[in-house]
């Protein structure tokens, strides 16, 4: 009788553990099929759009702060795009353990690095757009440009030094085939991972505040000048162009909100679930899936940024048309431009 009861409880224990580990496994269709397909699509689009953008930017001299910042964003986007294919392969069922370790150690870290570089440059771009709207006659000087180049190098250096320990301290060997990135980290590695995520949250929310303040000032200025123009102009011929400028200029804010806000809400509880033990496995899985879904939305940034270059950067659009339209005979030197990067 006793033996029978022991057998029963052992079976129940096994069944419970078994079903729990099956239900909580990350390897479901979302991770192994849906996201790899979505990242592969982003990879193909991203390689095409960003190499074209980089090629065009190579022909444009960095004579304004805006062009300089956009060049930094292109480099970050290219870097991010190349991480997509590793993520797609690692998440699919066919991935080798070595590849998954590489993604945890190197490729994901580079992904986050490029994301926060983009976020910081988005903040700087907003300040620059604001400066240009409020003081349209202030031009970039060579000394100002040199300072912005030093600032750009400083941003890359700081974020690289924040990210590097995430590579170095992800040094453990995987104990089982279904390991997580956090399983590869030493205790110090986990602490650094958590600290970096806090710093990155501050970077994000500070830049979001900058973007919101700058675009509020831009809206106010555009509204005032639009009202002034409407009152003084009897013909109204400039109005459609002004409206176009307004829509274009808000692209930066739109892309920032759509791409980055959802992830930063999801990231806080997910990081806690990685570093603390008081989360049950179902909640952990839910937070992981939420983080993965919002991370994919962040990745969209790499293919939405070329829209910003096209609609907001006149020298980019001119160079693009010179390159592509010349061959097809479509290039007109006086191309209609409503962009704002000419200072
Ligand atoms: N903001 C960040 N900056 C740099 N590296 C990061 C950042 N967030 C996470 N990482 C690193 O990227 C890798 C993957 O992290 P994460 O996405 O949290 O793990 P998982 O893929 O298991 O969900 C880890 O090595 C982690 O330390």
C-alpha cells in the first residue's frame, strides 16, 4: 500500500514537472518560427536599405550637424541589421549551441549597443531640428562640427565600454541545451547586465523627454509662423509646402515612439525576472515573449530610419536622385524639396 502511494506521488510529481517544463519552454512556435521569419525579412530589407543609405551618405560631406548625426545612425542601423540574421538562425530549432552562445555573448550585445546609439542620436537630431526651427539663420560652423564629431566619438566609446563587460562576463558554458543568456553569466555578469539595463532605461527616458520637449517647441513655432503667414499672405501659395514640412519633421518623433516606447515598458520587469528568483516560470515566459515581441518592434527602426533620411534630408534625397534618376533620365536639378537640412 505504502509502495503504491509512493509510486503515485512520484508519477504526479513527474507529471507536474513535465507539464510545467513543457508549458514554460521558450521553444514554442513564436520563438522558433515566427520571429526567425520576421527577423529574416527585416534582415533582407535592412541590408538593402541601409547599404544603399550608407553608400549615398558616403558621397555627402558632413557639413551640417544633422548630416553628421544621420551618418552615425546609418552605421548603427547597419550594425543592428547584421545581428538580425544571427538572431533568426539562433532562435530557429536548427541552431547549433555554439551559434546560440555567440548570439548571447556578442550579437545581442551589439544589437543593444546599436539601439542605444540610435536613441542617443535621435535625441541629438531633435535638438538640432529644434535649433533650426527656432533660429533658422544660425549655421553650422567648422568648430561646432568638430565638437559634434568629438561628441559622436564619445557616445560610441561610452556605450561600447558599457557593453563590453556584457560580452566578457558571459563566459559560462551552457549546462543544458535549452539554456538562456542569463545562464551563461557569472554573478558579476548578471549584476552588470542589470546595471546596464538601468542605465539604458535612463538613456531612453531622458531622450524621450528631449524628443517631446523639442517637438513641442517645434510645433509651437510652426503654428505661430503658420498663423502669421496665413494672416499676412493673401495668395496662400506657401501653405501647402509648410504643411508638408510639418508632417515630415514629426517622422523622427513618430519613429521614436512606435519603435522604442513599448520595449522600454516591457524591459524593466523582464530584467527583474532574469536576475531575481521570485518569478514563476509562466510569468517568466510571458515576460520573455513580451520582451521579444517589443524587441522586434525596436528592430523595425533599422528599416524606418531610411524614411527619415529620405523625407528630412535634402542632400540625401538629392544625392539619391542624382545616383538613380540620372541613369533613368528622371533627374531634375530643381527637385521639389520640403526638407530642412540645408543649414
Ligand atoms: N542594454 C544592453 N546593453 C548591452 N547589452 C545588453 C543590454 N541588454 C542586454 N544585453 C546583453 O545582451 C545579451 C542578451 O540579453 P537578453 O536579451 O536580456 O537575454 P535573452 O535573449 O535571454 O532574453 C546578454 O548578454 C545581455 O547581457
